[in-house]
C-alpha cells in the first residue's frame, strides 16, 4: 500500500506544477460586427492573472498585425472594440481573423475567431472623415 501512495505522491509532484503554470484557458473567444467595427469578447475559464494580445489578419495578408495589449483587470470577462477597420486597405474583404494570445506566467496560448462581411464603403469613408477631425 505504501508503494502505491509513493507513486501517487510522485505523480502529483510532477503534474501539479505543469497545471499550475500553464497558460490561462479561455471558455470562448468571439468576434462580431457592430456597425463599422468588430467587437471581440472572451472569457477566462478561471479568474487568474493573465495578460492579452490582440492581432488581426485579412485573408490576403501573410502575418497578423498587432492591435493592442490588454492588461488583466481582475475579472474573467473581457471586451475589445476594433474601431480601425476603415483604416485598413481593402477592408471590404470577406473575412477578418482575430488572434487572442493569453500570457500567464511563462506560458502563452492562442485562440482564433473570424468575422465575415466587412464594413461598407460608406462606413469606411465616414470613419476616414471622423479621423480627420480628431
């Protein structure tokens, strides 16, 4: 019996640090159009200290462009509004893909979400006009 307890103890000793230092897991990561912008929502599976990076990519681009660093705010639910679609050349593309990178301790985990149908030419033009007067 004591050999069995020792084996379980050794297994826990090896496995617990792996789970304690893995990157934060996300229950959901969604992207939805909201007028001429995209709203990103995500929820951590547990309220743990983590930092986030948001990236965006069009189908014709080879790499993701970093949009923002989002710091931990003490909750498990987060929202980010991408209001700069009108600044993106060819933003009438059919799809945008967003990448959420969750940093926790020394680990990182990535999640993807996509939206289809970009803003109209009128929405992009209006966004450019608003940008001139900021």
